């Protein structure tokens, strides 16, 4: 037998979708685990070895009404574990005052995961990074006497242990750990500590030991993990973060620990000024096949759904949209082909499950670029093979046990019986789609009004000091904005004498007002705000006013009045738009709820920098004036969750820092209703053409060959199909 690539014929299909009545989908089995252990090959759940495909979905970055949809989409994508952080500063913004309501309802989220038939990895932290404000640490922690974060420091350890103990006890009270019949099968303490450990010297080393021992002593009944922690103490498992842990991970630090990949980055989070970027479905699929071919046991996609940084929760110039290029985009829609190509690699690996977990591994290194990895049990028909072509530009034909197999560049073929290719990481036989933003027909009849933020004078400030106060300490994480005022006198002789030359205010700042430092060592000693203020280009030289008497005020008047809410809005004096916009202006309008039931967004064309609210709820920051190298904002559309909208009438309020007015803003409906498929004649059949039951691998369809399969989103049907092909395609439009 021989597989060749003498000629490639491509079938191209495009399908347009329309809405019909939604069909219901079952959630599958209620996932219950009573016992979780491990050895050097795998995790055992209820005494059974498992291969686990995990996806990160952060509960605060979506809304409770979205959770069931996100979890159902993840489960249908072959995910059997959901990973999430615990967000300390969201739950305890003020010391001793806890919030577990709304999209911070951790218990509700975990129970929903179990209802959808999946397990949970709970990353307790409490430092989480995650491009989240201050890495999840609450501001009040900074003001604890003699505290040094994330090291062998008694004040920090005391508060960290209190938080971890509280979260663990909440999970126990709700019977959410596996030994209690709950879905939590793994827990994580700390996060990527190796990055900063050396900065603390011995206090870093002893802190790792303390954190691990503290966590294990809580007796949760499931294994604890530490990611990027090569010296994780027994019995804690050290895990890998990165894009290709199958090749970059040195492995567990003890032979009796399984290989766990806590973060396989599905894209790259964006900061303002970034151009568009992607990580291809093919590259991720390659990394998955490679990982399991080399004995990996659990892989987690970071992120599987990124979601939205509502309010002021984003950090370090991070955009409001988070990991939009994940398999589920910001709105929870399936991003194709990433979602389905990864679903298919999960199925391909699961067809190999019995051999991976029960066979003997072997590797045959053919040359620098080509190798064959097998798992086989002699005397049985148990045999799987992963054939690898690691050359990035050249295809290859590789002979394995008398058969030639064609592999595209940089790809892995999966053979669950050591004979049949069911999946190739570079050959996408699943569908593609594109995201559409469609202007709402009902929501865009705006009648804008404005309210100018009052600029305070030096005489009416809340606090005074003989130099500008450090910004983060001044704000205490309550606002993005602080006022600094001072006064000084210039005599006529001080002014420049050269025509056209004016005095210049020079400000050296330790940080931008949008920055909340969230990583690195000694975070409690980081500073932001004005450091040196002077007037330059004077006739008499530079005037340093840093040590003047400075007045300070936290926040904006509009924030204090809550003009973004219905109650606060009526207290402000609104007026029609000015023909010449001023900086620091609030804008409000009302709009009708958009038609339909799908996702909604607002496009902020023409605006600069500020924040947005819908019916009193912040949907995040915008920064349209910070352009990427291609001359466009990094993010122009912003998610408005349906649950933020009223049945009919809604309040939209925008705070704009720059002298710009909202004359081009649009409310949009969002969908992915254009789908297509590209199929070549040398592509393998869809992986769902086979099953493996009790070691018996066999096809379940009469035709085994490349074919285009198109599937509508729930509630949609195919209305038109178009072909463009070099061959003679045939197609059947399914009846839905």
C-alpha cells in the first residue's frame, strides 16, 4: 500500500446560515470522581487511568448566563476538564469583606462544570498573574505592616494561608472536591514562581517549601500542582507552561509524577498597540499530538475562552478583550477551524488511549526531522503510532512497516492501529468560519448629551503634600484617575523671549495611569505616578516644582456621582453636544435593545481613551487613539453581554479623556454565520469515521475518504451552498 500526493484537488464550500428554532443538547454524564491518585504514567480517577483535555475558562471574564453555553461548547469540543484561577482581589476587595456574587460566584460556576460532565482544576494561587489587575492580589495587602509579597515573610504567609484556607473550606462545605463526589480533581498553589524565586534567595526557596506543605496539609484529597516550579516538593506535581511542552519540558522532578501541561497558550493576550496576531490551529494540534506521543497525560488550553476584562480588571495596558483568538472567542462563539480541529485531535488521541496508557513506548529516530513513536503491547493487537515530520517547509513520505505515508510539512499523523491515518495535524478537514459584525437595525438612534468633568483648583483639594504622592498608594485601586494640582508664579522676565517659544511642563512618571503592576518580584515596592515635575524653556532656566505644595484628589466627579447609572445620571447637568469637544467629558444616550438573542458589541469609532458603561455596569476601557504598527486600534469592538441589557430601553455612558465626541459609535450584532470547508483529496477522512471499543478499532461509516462536513451553530440552518473545485465534488445538504 502507498499514500501519495501526485495531485491535489480541493473542494471549497461556503454556507450561509439563518435562524430557526433551537434544538436542545444534553449535557452528558454527571462527572463524579471519588478518588484521584497518580503514578509516573498518568492520573488515576476512580482507579482508572485517564487522558485529560482541559480548557481555561475564567468565571469573572464572562457572565453567569454565558457559563452554560461556554461549558457546553467546551464539552462538545472534547474538553473534559475546566481550569480556572481564584481571583483574590475580586473576592476580597476590602480586608474581611467578601464578594462571591454574580460573575464572582465561584461555587455556582464549579457546580455548573460538574453538571456539564467535566472535571475541574482549581488554581487557588493566590497570586495568579493572568493579565489581571495586580495579579489578583488585593490592594489592601500592600498596606500590611512589614509585608513582602510571595516569599518567606510572616505577614504575607498569614494572609495567603487565610485566603487559601477559606477557599478550600468553601469547596469542602459544598462537597466539590473529588473524594466528596465533586468535580475538583486537581488544585494549584502559587503560580510560575520560578520566574522570581532567585530574587528572594533563601526566602524564596523556603517559601516554596512552606506553600506546598501548607496546601497539602489542608487535606483536600486531590493532588496539588505547581506550574513552572522545577523544585515542587513531594507530593506536589511540577507542571509546564508554554507552547510546546512536549519538547521544552524537562519533565516531572520525580519519576513517579505524571506529565502535566497547565498552560498551552492558544494565542497571545493583547496589549494596546499590538497588531493582530494568531497561533494557528495546526500548530496547536501539532503540540497536542506531540505531547501525548511523548507520554503526556493532561494538557490545558490557556485560554479555551478568554472573555472580557470588565470594569478596571485588566492590567499592564492589556486590552478589554482577553485571548479572543482562543477556540471560543470573546463572545463564546466557536472560532473555526481552531475549535473543531482541536476537537478532532482530542478524538484521535482518545482512539489511542488504551495503547498510550497500557502499551510500551518506543521511538524510532529516522533523521533530524522525521521520527516514529509507538505504543505497543506485544502479543496483542494493541498498537498506535505517531509519525512526525518536523521539517517546517518540506513534505515527506515516510515508510512505516511496509507502507508509505505522506506527511505535509511540520505535521504529525495519528495511527490508532499502526496502519490507518485518522488525523494529520496539518490537514484541516473540519470547517472554517468568519466573524461578522452587523449594525443593529433598532439600537442606533442615539440622542447624545454631554457633561464636562470639572477641573479642580489648588484651593479645593482633598489632601496636600510637599511633593506629588505615589499614584497607586493614592488611588488604593479605587479609580484610574487622580488629580494633582499646584501653583507657581512667573514674572515677565521669566518667559521666553524668542518668538513662538512657550514654556513646557516636563513630567517624569514612574507609570501610566492604566498600569497596575501584576508580575515580578517585590511588587509591594513598585511605584507609579509623577516623580519629577518642572517648567522648561524659560528665559531664566528650568523651574523645578516637584517640591511645591501639591493638592491631591482621587477619582472623577462623575465617578463620585455615579453618572453612569440611572440614579446618578439624573443628578448631572447634561447638555447637547458641543461643536468643539472638550477633553474629560461624559457622554450619555439611550438605545433600544438590539434585535435577536445573539452576542452584542459596541464599535467605538472616532473615540480616544476612557471607559464605557451599560445600565450602570462597566464593560471596560477603550483606547482607540493608541494605534498599532498597521495604523489601527488594537481593539475597536467591545462586548456588551446580553444580561447587561434591559428588555427594551438602555443607558449608555462613556467617559472620554480626549477632545472627541461619539458621532460614529455603533451598536452591533455579532455572529459567525459564514462557514466553509477546504478539502484536498489526500486529506484523511474525518476522525469520527472510526471508533475503538475494548481494543477493537474499526470504521463506522461506509465511505472512508476526504469529505467536507459543515455544521450549523445551535438554532441555525444552512440556506445556501456554493462550490468551487478543481475536481467533481458531490454534496448533500442535510435536512435540519
